[in-house]
């Protein structure tokens, strides 16, 4: 079975656009700059502009748009904040970019149940601003200020996942518009359920290929009584990674544990005007009661010491901590600044923790043998790490070729170790050709599901499921 | 769209049985007692014996059986330990009961990664025996010594879910035999992934209707340095439930918090020869370092005191703790012993924690108004609680009618409060008629998935997806 790929006929497209114009008025745009902006994500992937951009405001509008697009066989590509990394929003076959950024209401916050419901266009920073007065927070933090809808669709995670889980663990339910233009609800507000297929988890990470996610019910967490962060440098990368392995095996619930290698630390010092040693470094955070945070810090400090770690440099007050984590979240921009004018190609893999040291060290050796400047950072508590390839526009073809080979070897290495080709960035178009290597014949099961729920292949065609 | 329901033709069945006999020899049984045993679970649901029982030993055998059954259009009902509660294993349309209990090998334990791979027939107690020497444990504990395959298929949880999650959070990957008789693998050993549809989570809780689960990769946990358990009686049910709500909102990671109402405590005292007060009671467990366990206990004790709780009765050494939790796990048998000779009908719902007190109190009032003896127990940290209906065989028709009405009202109440019709028992046949009330039109999406993955409706037909 192969999935059909649509290219809209001009007349079909015209009819569809005329229906959408009647529905949306000037919230339907065919302006070139708007289309360009919606055909490109935050990485190096080529622009594929949609034929038009629909700025929607309600579930009902999305449902009407889906019905019109299905009638005229026009592809629909949901768009949140445009910060995805694997070409997820490229309109490969033209069609409508469904921009959900104006669906940006926090619909409800249930303080007593630690949950909330948001529209898909709410961003993670907006949500956390909203929650602050209730002393609650939503922990999932990919680097960018992504939309909750996009984070759901790509199964995002970030620095807090080691303690609080990823979008997989933190989405309780969804509103989704299916291929018939019906408004469906999945999940409930209860913390667990055995009532039928887990449609919520099927849609989390489906990258807009099975339906349009318009509302998300999220788990929230209380802001801990005490929070403490620390930075610790190591003489060797192996020492840093082995510390992480020991911490994870100890069962201590560290809230964050991030690795930045010496290349990345150098970039960070330059970019953020900091003075950390240019050595492999771990950034830790501990959450809990005052006493429990102290005990965790002490126990982790002992484990770091055994692996050649230096003393902890603490950041206990909020301003200091914010500076530290802003620096961590700026890692991408700091690394980009290493080669001004370059395009960035971030990639990530995830492996079982016991293979993490080996995987990172082999990757570091592979990079060094290629004489390239490639920083490594990682959410290493999960076994997840990232490389950033810097593409020189003056040498683009050669760079792309070399990085593609490095990426192929990285993913082959991760899969051999029992890992995955992407821990948190998703598949899009950038990783679609690794799906069979990772999943084998299970890809066929994905295809059967895609075919069943989107028989005309109009929802974000060409992504996730290989042809 | 409606799912076809098969009744095997005699000649088709004969041909299939002859193929299976050639494959399995005396591991295919058509003996009446074996068939009876495989057509009935641990609850009151009627016996629906299969036409034959196949005792399988390998993935390859399961694949061959599926192919033969598909060729001859014979239903296949996977069977683990027979301890499910909603008629999951009833052979409604005859066919083959696929008994996986002889696939009982622990295939690998990765101590450093805190994971393992088991065959579907391994039971939870067998697994924990196996893990003890490595100082690891698998936390999910439904009352019965269920098979890991069955626990996966029903998305089981139990007393530890409040801290360690359910099968949803603890299954990393699966081997599954699909409707074409192919042996598929889902997931990897990495802790997180954004690589494609979450087939693992789709199959967890699918109750044998989408494929046959034969191997499970599980997350494990280190046995904590310190474990402490305590029992606390309350003057009122509201006081006990409100304590749980306060604890959950505090974010303290209690490992277990179980509610037993006064009816259940009376039953427990009689059955296990104990002397607890006949009052609403909470059973707590705290895990962590010595200091952290002490701090958690103290903080939870303060919250209980504010809600009218008595002093904590401690069980710190292992033998005492085991006695306490054995008593809790015996709650079902203890309640059954209240009316010797009765059949048990356990039911469960799950609601947002803020509605828990209201839901339990309304349910208690509803029971009391009916002049029935119905104990309430619950994994209340999750908002999950259970009733046990005791059916007198001498008055079966009347009892069934009355309990059905009580169950209908219970579920209506839970759904109205944003809950689910089953927190952990599953759908089977017992809750199938509540699926539309809970999921609305999303049931159609479940049906599309079922149709796509099992087009002839041979995998456990008549369960989970309403006709």
C-alpha cells in the first residue's frame, strides 16, 4: 500500500480558497511573504510555501476548513509557532497552512486537580505566565517558545523531562478535528483510564498527519517549595556522562541534568558573556522541600566527585537560576554564533542510559575525525543528546553532504544501541528515511492507521510515514 | 460502519483445528473442562467457552496460529492468567483461546538501564522474584497475580500507580503479532522518542483486539533505600478523602495511598484476623532515603491530623509491611467472605481528585439508600475507587438488576465529574455500553483503527469497541 500524494488542481484550489475566503475574510492570506514564512521552520530545511494561510479562531472554523479541503482534495498543514526542526510544516504538495496561533486562550485552570485546558496556539511561556499566580507550572520546555499544539503534535520534551516526563506523560486529553471535519474529544480529566484505545497518545506525536489538534488538556505541577541549581565541570566527557548514569541509577529525582561539551561551553561563554571553564559540564536542578533539595544536592555532589567532577557552583536565588537556564536555552543561538551567517541543522538521538557514554564518545570522535565544529548538548538524564551542524552558505552542497553522512552514522549508532533516531525533535521530512530502519515492519501498521484516519492523505502529506 | 461478527462454520473450524493440531500436538486442547476454564474470568461474567485452547510457546507459533485462524475466519482470544474482570476472555463467538501462560520467560534484565523484556505469560509476582537479587522491582500490582501480557492488554495499574504510573507509563515496547501473522516490534529501549506514531501506547489497553502481545519491554525501579508504611483511621469518609486531596496537591511523592471504607475494614478484620478500627482508613507507603521518608511521613501526618485523622500506626520492617499490603490485596477476598457463596462483581471508576470526596460520598449514600452491603476501596491518590457487588446465587436476577442500576448511576456520576467509566479494570463486555457516553464520536475513530488493523474482526471480537 502506498499513500497517494496530492498536488491540487488549479480549479480545485480556486474553489477551496473561495470557500475559505467566505469563511475567514481577511484571515485567509495568499500574500507571498506570509506564505514563505509558513513554509519554513527554525532549521535549515528548504522553504515549501503553502498556497494560502488560514488564521483560524475556533474549532468550528477548523472543522469547516477541513471539510472544504477534503471536498476539493487540498492538503492541510497545521502551523503553531513555526519552531519545529525537521521540516514538519513544509507544504510539500502545496495546500493550506492552518495557522492556530490566534487560538491562544487558556480555557480553564483547575488548581485543585493540577490540570488545565488550552487552545493549541497558546505558547509554553504564555501558559507559565498565566499559571504563576496559582503557584503552578507546566514543565515541558523545548528551547523555543513553541505552541502547546505544536509541542503535542511533535511529542516535545526538554530539560525537565527527566523528572516530569514529556508531552506523552503530560497530555490528558485533546480536541481534534478529524478527516470528516468532526470535532472529537479524546481522554478525560481523570489521571488514568482503561476505557478503550489510547487515542490521546496516538495523536501526541502524530505531527498533524492524523487530525488537527485544537485544544489540549494538560497536567500541571506545583512550583516546588525549594529549587536549587548547580553547575559542575569535569576533566573528561566520560566523567560527566558517567555521573549522569550513576545519578539515574540511584533513583534520585533530579529535576534537570544537562550536558554541554567543551565546544558548547566555549560558545556559551562567548555568547552570554560567562566565565565557565571550557570543559564538559553538567547543569543540575533539584526540586522539593528545603531539606530534600539539600539531601539530593549532597548525594549528587558525591557521585560527581567520584567521577572527577569539580565543586558545584550554586544558583539558589531565582534571578541567578534564570540566568543559568537562559544560558542553557540559548545554547542553540550561542552555537550558531560560532559561525556567523551559517544555517543551523540540529539533530538529536536518544539511547539507553548504559550506552550513553559510548554513544557520545564515539560521536565526538567521529566529528573530530571530520575536522568539523559541532557542539554536543543533551538532556542526558533521558539518554537524549543533540548535535548542531553549522552549514556555511558559501559551501552548502559540500557541508550538507558531509553532515548528512555524519547524521546517518549517528543514527545507525543510536539504533544499534537500542535507541531511537529522534528523542524529541520528531520525524517530519528530515528523519522520515530512518523510520524503516528503526521500526521495521511496524511502519506498515503506522501506514494502516494513517490510511484509516486520513484516507485521502490530506493531513500534512509527506511527513512521518514513509512512502 | 459496523464490525462483522463471526461464528465459525463447522468445516472452517475443523480445518483450522486440524492445522493447529499438526502445529501444537497435545498443546491444543478441546477438553470441556479446559475450554470452560478459558471462557471465564475472575468476576461474575457468564462462561463463554472457546472451541479449543492453544497453549503456545513462541512468537512463531502465535504467528502460525493467527495465519490459520485468519484463513478459516476463526476468532482468537488471547488468555494470560484469567484474572481479568470485565469478561475480557469470554469467547463470545467461539474460536481459539490463545493461552500464553507457557511463554513465561524473563528474556533479559538490563540492570544499568532499569528495564527488562519478558514473555507475555510471566506473572507480576514471578517477575518480582526474578528481580529481587538485582535490588530492582516492577511496581504495577493489580490485586491478582496477573500475567504481564494481560496487564499490558488491559492497561492495569494498582496501589503503586500514584507514584510509579500505570502500564501506560511503564511499557517501553512490545512484540505483537498482527492480523497478517507478522511478528512486529514497537518501541525501543530508549526512555523517550518522537519517532512516529506511538504504537506501543495504542496497543497498551487494546484488550487483544488489535493484535496479540507476546513480549513486553518494561521499565523497572530500584528498591528504595527506605520504605515505611502507615495506617490511619478517620472519623469520617470525607476526612480521609480530603486528606488524600491535600497530599496530592502538596506534590509529595507518596508511593501508595489506599482508602478502605468502614464496610471494607470490617470485612478485612474478620478475614485477616486484624484489629483495625471499623472506620474509614487510609493505608500509606513512603519510599526514598531514610531522611526523606521521615520528612514525607511527618508532612503527611500533619495533613491527616488537620482532617481528623488519628495517629499513624507504623509498619517499618518488611514482614509487618508485607502483612499490611497482603491485607490490602486481600480486600477482594475479604469482601467476598462477607456473604459466603456469593459471586463477586467488582467495578471501578476514576475521577479528577477535586471531585473524589463528592463522588465517593454520593456513591456511599446511593448504596446505603439501596440497603445493600457494598464495600468501597480505592487507589484514591489517582482518583480511582472500586465497589464490590455481592451477588446471591439464590437471588441472582434481582441482584443483577439492582447492581446494574447502581453501576449505571456510578458511571453517570463519574462521567459528569470529568472522569472515566474504568480507571483500571478495562472495558471487555462489562463496560462496552458506556463507551459512547464517555467518548462520544471518538468511538468512531476507535472503530476505524480496529477495522484497519483487524479487518475481519477476529481478534477478541465483541470487546472494547461497541457495535
